[in-house]
């Protein structure tokens, strides 16, 4: 087990990381792993892509916008981009926008994602364009049909000033029991207001208060089988009739 501490000389204001099993990052601030210990990449596909009806919903022209709470290692973006490249239409554009309080350094992102050879190409592209000082708003043109935006800071603050309408949300903050602010009713209402009618969300979380906050915000919520033996996850949508 090793610890990677923020270094003020490199411009990183991120949290200290503990590394388990060589390349598994663990947040010492929130006391939680960044992704499922069995296989975070497959969990991403099961929870976030399938939970949001992707990639089937990409089969049309125009911009599809995904919002994410918690960029972390960039795993969700890399796996999404991998599947997007395999299925996108010529006239389709993907804007992946994430909100992250503690942006990781490029070297840590590279280390965390190196366990999955399936996303080597995506990892290398992300790391090569990641800024030395990850702060403020990070805009990266990943390829000619894909844009990544990472807004650094408190998620609620970032979401509240965003004007974009989102087609899908990945709710991927640390566990609700350890990071309750990321799952508050206030932030769920902000997400709802910035979701297109018929837009969706998906999350590995199934805590009762998370479900209640999503329902209170206006989402229609349903339980799905979770990943790797986890009994439940949540997914749902903004009713098409909602303003």
C-alpha cells in the first residue's frame, strides 16, 4: 500500500490517495474506493451506459450531452468514449461534462486506468491532454466528435451555473454514507432542472434517502439489479411532459 500526497509545487489541490493492489485508488478524505473493486470498467458499462439506455440512444444526429457527478480517474469517460466510437453516427457529437471537487493529477489517472488494456487508447489520449494544473474549467477536444469538460469545485456550485440541457446523468459520487452532500435533494433538483424532458440518470447507489431525493426532485425512479452481486441500483428519467 502506498500513499500519493498532493504536492503544492505541481499545482494539484487534490486529496491524498492510498493505493491498494498497486493501481486501485482509495480516497482518504472520503474513506472509499474510486470504483468497484471487482471490475470498475464493467460496472461503468452495466450501471451508467446500460442504465441510461446507451449506446442505443446515440443513433441520431446532433449533440448528446452526458453530465457526471464525480470525474475521479476518468474511467467512466474513457469507457463511454470507447463505446461511443464504436457506435456513433457521422453526424453525432458527444459532450461529456463532469463535476469534480478534487481533480487528480495526470500521473495518478494514468496509474489508475492502466489496469484495463481495453481502454489503453482512451487513457493515453486523456492523460496526454490533461493539464498540469487541473483547476477551473478544463475543456478538451478528445476527437472531432467528442468534447470533455471538467468543472473543478463543488458539484452543486458547478451544476447551478451550467446552462446546458443534459440528456443523461452519471451519478457517481463516493458512497452516500460517506459523501452525503453529493446526493442531497438540493443537488438532485438542480440536476432535474438541467435535464431534457425524457432525459435519464443512473447510479450504483440504492440508499433510501437517495431514492427519495430523486423522487422529490421530480424524477421517475426505478430499481434495477446492481453490478457484481449488488442487489440494487437506481435509474430513472425526467417525465417527457415535465417543463
